[in-house]
């Protein structure tokens, strides 16, 4: 199959245009109003854990482990 139609214009630019048109119409997730509240809760949880157990949070690896064990909080 040729990439040039009867008029001699390449098909790919038109396909790229159609793809860009449909990409604009894609579903975009809603930003929930409680996202600020949820972010604040996560931050408070982290600060609380850091205050109560400072010896366990000395590196980035410690935070990654925490995120692994408490996935619902992050």
C-alpha cells in the first residue's frame, strides 16, 4: 500500500492531524476538591511517623520502605 493517495499528497500528515484532533478529545481525570485535604493528611502522617520514630527515617530508602508497607497512605 502506498503512502501517497491519488492527489499526490502524503497520507501520514493527515493521519497525524487526525491523531492530534482525537488526542484533544481524550478523557482527562477530574481534580477532586478534597485533594488538598488528602495531601495534607499524607503530609501529617509522614511528619507524625518521623517525630515518633526518628531513628527509622535516616535515608531515602527508609521512606521508600515506608511507602511499600503503607501504600494506602501515599
